[in-house]
C-alpha cells in the first residue's frame, strides 16, 4: 500500500463562531428562513410614583412674576397733524404727512386710533382696524369728541338682560350710586390734602373744602333719594373746584369749572383730559360686552353713555386733575400754548401744544400702582379695565356692591 501523501499546502476553513447572545435579542440562522433578529419580550417592571407626586420632595416649578401677566405693549395712536394720511403696509399702520412717512406702528401694538381734525384713512386701514377690533375715534382739532368707528356684535345678550333687570332694581341702583359718589368725593379730598401738604403757607379755603367734603361723605347714607345723592355729589364738586383753584400757582387763574366751551387754560386742559378718560372707559366697556347707556348715578337719557360717566368718576382726581395740577404748577404749559378766546370765549391748545399734552397723558396712564382688589402692581390704564370688570362682577352678582378704586392718604 502506497503511503498517503498530502500536498504541501492545505486550506482549512475556520470553524463557525458560536452564536453571541445580546441582551434582549436572540441570533437566528438565516438558513432556517427566519427574517432576522427579533426582540425578546422583557418581563414587566413595576414603576413607582413619579417624583413630581412625591410628598416628601415636592418639585418646585418656575413661576412667572405677576407683573408679567399684566405687562402690555398696547398703545394709542394719536394723529394731530392736519392733512395726515394713515395707510397699511405689511400689517403696519403708516402715518404720512406732506407725502412723507412720519411713523409706522405694528398693528398688534395698537389698541385704538385717535384722530384730531382733518385726518384721512385708507380703505385698507379701516378694514384692518375693524377686523382687529381697533376703534377709531374722531375728535375736532380742539379735542371735542364727535364719534367712533367700531365693529358690531361685541355686546353680550346675557349682560344686556342683566343690565335691564338691575336698572329696574332701586336697591341695586342706590347701592352702586352711593359707592360711586363716596369714591369720587374721597379721591377729590385726598388730592386736595396732597397738594395742600406741599405748600409752606396755610390755605384756609382748602382746609374748609377738605372738612366739608369729609362731612358730605359721612352724610351720604342719609340721602333719601337718588336726586339727593346727586345733590351731595354736585355740592362736593363745587367745594372741590373752589379749593383746587387756590392751589394752582403761576400765571393761570381758575375760579370755577366751565365745560362747553372751556373759558380758560385750566378748564381747557381739564376738558381735554376728561375726554381722553371717558373714551378709555368707553373702549373697555364695549370690549367687555356691556351696554354703555345703563348706568346708576347718572340719569339715563338718549345719546348719553351713563355707565361710562359712572365709571370715570373715581378716576377724575386720580388721573386728570392730578395731571393738570402737575402741568400747571411745574409750568410745563405757558399762556402762549393756548389760543385766544374765540367768538364763544373758548380757549384751546395750539396743535404743537396738543402733542405735548398727549405725551404727558400717555406717561400718566403708564404709571404703575397697586390695584386694591387684586394686590398686583399694574399701569393705571389697566386699572380702568379692572374696574370695568369689577362692575361686571357686581352686575352678575359675584360681589354685593361695586368697589371703586380709592386713593390712600
């Protein structure tokens, strides 16, 4: 038998590697027709309560500061130049004067538009304002209110029915009217006390007005009718303006309140400020769906928003009278800022002086104060809205009586 011989070189195939077990996976042979790796079922695991529900270690989430909730970048667009034209481009209101672009404001930052005298708007500006529910106010060049352009359908039927019901309830009307008069007299008295405190000499007229207004506040519950209540309010206003006139310094004299027309510079500033105040209250009343003609203190009549007149009473001294006293006593306005008396003895601001008043008015509305019912520091403009909501709460029975916003001495 011949010996078995092997070639010099032989090729040996390596043995196949053992199957590798991965966590949760099994390796299958391709030759068996299996499609490949499959997940291996895991045993169920018991999951405990999340850490956020742990009573021993509560999770503290970051909370925004309260003033951020009320932070508002909304503004009022005032147009005073005669012949100005407002158009819209890329959701911005653009104001042109003498064919030159003077200012442009994003539409989402405009709460209302106020036009003085002869100012025009494009069809696009009107359409955008109505679609965004931005009211357009029309005033004369001297600040007399003519009317407003606004969208329809904001009034709420439930609120209107409740307003009609409450208007026929003598007890409800009396409670709200007395609270409004008491707040107006209180705020007027506080302003007199603050202005008198800054004087170096003693003013007997102011001290008399302060004492008599305090006596009127005490006697309010004894008023046997709404007419008597209005009589107290009128007498208090007379005492107040007599004392306020003696606290003005400088070249301007103020003896009594004159409205239509204002016969002196101080009355001109007061009338313009009251117009601005009433239109701010008017806007918030309409925004919340209330009807402006159902009031309590003021007698309801055609073409008179009695509710607006009611809700602005508490803000007269806080917003307008305090601002006018500051402008007069700090000599920010001079006699040259006002027009000579016209054929009706009316005195008004010149156009360039009107812009100066508008600036100070807006600065006043942006001043922050702690709202007494929410204990949150908000701008005065926001306080007006909160007070309209306060009246809505009284109307719907959430609070027993309307709580006006009063100054602290």
